[in-house]
C-alpha cells in the first residue's frame, strides 16, 4: 500500500505542490518568478515514475537476496499450506510459518450515495488524469488532509468534513490546530463535528449533506473523496 497507493505517490505529489507554492512565494525574498504554471499530466507522470522506480527496486532486492516470488492469487487451505493460482498454472506450497501481508483497502462509509460514479477513494484520488474543479473530502485524518492540501494547492476548491471535533485526531493537538489555521488561509474549508448523511447527484455536481451543531448543511462538488481510513485486505481469508 505504501509504495503503490499510499505514502510514496502522496509524497511525490506533495513535493510538486510544495515546489509550486515556493515558486509563487519568492517575491517576498526579492526573487521574481512570473507566470508560474504547472502541467498536471507531467506531475502525474513523475508520480507514476517514482512509484515504478521504487517497486522495481524492491523486486531487484528480493531477487538479489535469493527470495522466491510467486505471482498469483493465494489462498490458505490450512495453517501450513498455500494454494496459488494465476492465468496459466496452479501451485501448492507449504511453510512452517506464514505471514499474511496483503496490504489494505479504503474503508467506505455506507451512506446513501456512496456508490455514485464521482465518489472516489484515495486509490483513485492520487492518480486522477484531470483536476476536478471542486472536491469534498469525507474525513479529516492524515489521508484526507494530505490529499486536500495537494489538490487545493493546484487550484481545486476543497472542503473537508470531519466527524470528530478536530482534524488529525490521532496527532498532536497543537500541531493539528496550527495546521488547520494554515490550510484555512490557503483556502480549504473545514467542517468538524459534522456527520455525513447523504450524497446525491444534482446536475453535474454531487450534493453532500451533513449534520452539524448549527444544523444540516449541504456542499456541492464535482467529486467526493471517501478518506475514512483503510482496513486490512483479508477477504481471501475470511472463511478460515
């Protein structure tokens, strides 16, 4: 998850976003950088190139250290036996000890409308071919805040809705509070203590309704990102 759909593509995008912000802010240091623009396709190509380079590096390290890799779909038949199948063959291997390290998948909150076409997860958000005009993010944790910063830096109108009283609830409270202030200055809108009730289509946009202490509010956006955490990918082992 980290290499393919998590930390690495996220940090590659954050690096590009940071460079853009730095270039736009050089005037206060006495340096002029006029007409600063960006190429989203090239940014995405750099992200994909970074991911490919690192995953290829891991493959090379495995090979150099004598690790045997089987490609396919694996399922445990008992505590010491794995059945592996792919398009051309099936194999059975045994081991005294087996580690299940199958990564994670996004957690989806089953609110009405969660399955609409323009409701996405971080798996899709990190590799969008085109920048949306607006993005509503459900979840103000690390995933939601990072992706919100990235897209807002590149001109997307971003709104973050968090169920708990503060964003980044698992991080240092003072740091989270200061970060929120900076992101609000950048233009990101936050709603905390807010519970999403429904997502529905209204014309070409999605209308997300959420309950706050002040009552029910609705925000419109081109896309909605479910950033409500990740869970272990254990579907293949649920019957064991």
